[in-house]
C-alpha cells in the first residue's frame, strides 16, 4: 500500500506509511490518541460568540461579541514578564498576544502587581485580562510609542504615536478584568499646551486632509507637533468587549472605537482629568453599547463623532445605533456630546437611565455642536430618564457655530451646513440651570423637530428656552 496518513503534531505535518503503522498496533494507537488530544486541545482554544439584543427606539441589530471562556489562559510571566522591567514585560505581553492569536483564541493574563510596559498592540482573537490587583503602568516616554501607526487626531487620519493600547483591523478582541491600566503623565501633560509649533502642525494636517493627501503621507511625528495618542484605540475592528477595568489618566481621548462594529463597553471606570480627556469617543462606529460605566473626566464623558470635514465625507461611515445606559458621571463637560467632528453623520442614539452626581462640573447633559465646515447630519437622538444636579449651562444645547481654535487657524475651504432634526428628551431633570434648552440654528438650515416632554429644572437662572432658527419645537 502507498497510502500515507497525514498527522498534525504541534502543528507539524508528518507523513507516515500506513502499513508501517499497522505493523505495530500499540504505536498506531499511541499516535492516534496523541493526535486526538491535539485536536481536542485546539478546540479548547476556540472562541464562541454571544449576541446581545438591545432595546432602543429604533431598529438595531443584535451586537455580536466574543466569549473567551473556553480559550487557553496564558500568564505573561510564562513569557518572561518581570515586575519593574519595562522591556521584558513589553516583550512578554507581545509574545503572549502572538501566541493567543496563533492558537485562534487565547486569554493573556496580567497577574496582580504593577507591571511597567510600553505600547500594547492587540491582535484578533485575543482577550487581554487584568486580574484583580493588576496594574499596567504605561511608560511616559513618547519614543516607546514609535514607530508611528495609522491613527487619528481630532477627526483627521494620520500617522502618529501609537495609542497606548491599539487594535488595528482586528476581529474578536477584548480587554477585561478587575485590574487597572494607568498612564504616567509626566511628559504628556507638558504637551497639553498648544504653542505655535503645535498649532502649525495641526494646521498642516488639516490642509493635508482637505487636499485628500493619502494618509500614509500625513506623517505627524516630529519634534514640535506633539499630537498626543489615545489611551485605547480600536481602529477598523469588530466584535469588541471592554469590561470591568479601571482606566486612570490619558494622554488624549481615553477610549476610541474608530470605524468599528459591534462594540460593548461595560462596567468600566474612567478617571482622566487632562486636556481633551473624553471618556469614550465612538467615531464612525456602529452597533455600540456603553452601559454601567462611571466617568470622571476633564472633558466630555461620552463624545460621539464621525470625522472632521473631508475625512467624514471621504469615509462615508456614520456613527449609528449607539446605546448609552445606566452610566454615572462624576465630572465632565457634557454627559453626551455629539460633534463637533460629525462630517460622516450621526444617527440613532439612545441615552437612557443615566445620572450626573450633584456637584459635578458639567456644561450640558446633551450638547450637539457643529459648524459651517462640517456637513454630515444629526438625526434621531433620544434621551430618557436622566437626572442631574446643578448644570453650569443647561440640559439641552444645540449650536451650529462651534469652531474653537479652528476659527482663526484656517479658513473655510468648503462650506457645508449640518441638518439637525428629530431630537427627543423625555423625563429629564436637573436642580439648577441657566436654561432648559438653547437651540441656535442657521437661517439657511433651521434645526427642526425637537421634542421635550417632562424636561424640568428646579431653578432656572436665566431663561427656560432660547431658540433661534428652530422649527417644530414641542414643549410638554
């Protein structure tokens, strides 16, 4: 007989003539058992999936997320991690991630202790799990986040310092556990300032994006740009879970799902009080659930975005089907901001059963902001059963001339207004505000179809409702 049996071991293919195996039945059975155990071992590393159905006032597909409960667990100490040794720990985490990915599914375990590390690049089918008492303390050295990666700065794509934790074009990724990820801020906080060289750099990026220059040619790492990286960025990825961890400090935006699908962020605690320290920034992302989280921010708790100017027009991907529920805000500019980078459009957002603690520093509960350069659209936004204490400004703000530093930095290259419509607030309360709602539209394109039902404040210091260029505003 010339038949050969193809055997996979570790996982090297071995071709063995069948007649030789049959001459020794014990050898044959031993090899057969080893092969079977290998196959079973492969199966124990497989990922299963869970579909989460979310109730919302719009049609929304179930969110598919990975389940790593049957996957192999791999402590980073098995790969050479050493407490206090940044280089060995960084390399060990990378090796463990590589192994988990090669297996088709694995859990990279960060044991208790403070582990100094550089950047972490996730791969598909990997769960980075932080045990209780584990702290990943990220290097303050910007050089540890090089080479530059395909990322973004304020809604514009570019090559910049790697986010501290980065997933690019990944499927089935998770960061879970009861541990903490923490950024050292010694250098990053020096970059909070916006001196002239920094402003010239973002001006250059704005012009590159406006000219549709390929992203690979938008290299933004130099001696003066100082574009700080996000803490956690999932970029062009899908089936994502971020659950249970504590995040402390951030160079820039804290959690940034960018061009992602199927994202669940739950039971996460975020504390970041630096410049541009939003809690979560879903950007051009769809099917997103943010629930049971606590935010203590120096900027917006949650800011929904969809690209700046031609970037949103080029990528044509709205942020859509986003549900935020059961969240607590201790500080933040807004509970939820929509924009100002919204050129790809934002629709189907549901904010439900959230609370802002009394004494929090807050400007609005919901703030929709855009300008004449953005285009895009905003529609079908729902806020229900939300309560707050004192708010510095008001419950609802909608403004169409928000330009910040861009007003005098660069001219309007192409003028596109933003249609805003179908905004619903129901059972929303605060203790002390300047106004209930302030809606500042444009004569050329009024804001329309705004519905406020049982939206109240105990004390209104100025005027309940300030409306300009707004059509069909319903107050009950």
